[in-house]
C-alpha cells in the first residue's frame, strides 16, 4: 500500500511538533504540550491510514464487480 502525502493540517502539526520539541529542550515544563501534539499527529495519521485502507477495499470491490 502506498503512503499518501500528508494533509496541510498534518503538516501544520509536524511544524508544531518541531517547535514544541525545541521548547521541551529549553524547559521540560513544555512536555505536556509536546505530548499533546504527538497525540494529535497520531490521531490524524491513523485517520489517513484508515481512509487509505477503505479506498483500497472499495477499489478491490469495484474491480471484482
């Protein structure tokens, strides 16, 4: 299965993760923010994977029909 390109929203979360990582290195008080950003990224990546799998199943079904 091919990996789809990240959505603009996901790209923004990746940028936020880089910024949050820098903040954590400067002061560990920012760890909860970094963790939240990572959870959001994981959620969006999982949604994208689920949609990709659904498309693959639907495409396979159309090919058989």
